C-alpha cells in the first residue's frame, strides 16, 4: 500500500503477525490505524510519511518498532509504547512535529540514533531507569523540551543527543554517566 495517497483508514486483521517495511509509507491521508494484538513487529518505514496519522495504538504484543517506522508522521500527537517493546529503531519517530509527549517503556535499554529528533512540539519525555544509552541525535532539534531528567542507569550520551534543543533550561545528569560524546 506504499504511496496510496487516498487511503484514510486501515484495520489490520488478527491473522497478521508482522507489518513489514514500507507497508503503508507515504499514505498521507491515513488518519487511523488499528493494529491487532497478533502483531509483534512493525518494520522499517512501515508508516513513514503518513502525515495525516493522528494516533496509533501499539498493542502489548509488539516487541519491535523498526527504523523510520513513523518518521514524518507530522499529525501524530502522542505515543505510548507498551512494556512489551524492547527495541525502538533509529529515526522511528523522527520529524513527528506534532508529537507532544512520549512514554518510553521500562523494557527499552537504548534510545537509538535520532529516534525522536526534530519532534519540535515534544515537551515531555519519560526516560525509564532501564535505559543505559541515549544515542546520537536522539532528541536533536526538540525545541519544545524544557527539562530532561536522565536516570542513574544511563552511562553514555551520544554525539549531539540534545543538539538544538533551544528551549532546554534544565538537565540533570547523574553520576553514572561516564561518557558524553562531543557536542552532546
């Protein structure tokens, strides 16, 4: 269904176990997606560029969100990732400019490269105690972020992780951090 610009809604049946890459990429009119509990993985670019998508319900069965999966979903306002997800791919929510809040579950140990970069409306992020690494440009360009508390579990903060976060006025970095790469 890649590039089906007129597609407005999708109901994925229970028989589907995985939604692979580019499945609905570029479906700019898509406003609603129902993903059943049978789905365990959304592949890379699966919903990339779905600018009309305002909400996504990620089921408890999901274990992996692929790279660029929701990149450029400019209508998406909030995302709750369930505890079943252990990996959120690089650039997964990059450029979701209407996204105001994100809850990262305790099952995630790494916030990957540019996962939430350019989410300009993002004001609130909960980084759980399970996270040990915040990747390169993870929150770069998130100009709406005003404060960030990094948990004691984090040991590494990548290059430009918070680059261009012009609204950031408060950052708490724990003693556990041993590496802050250049320009973090």
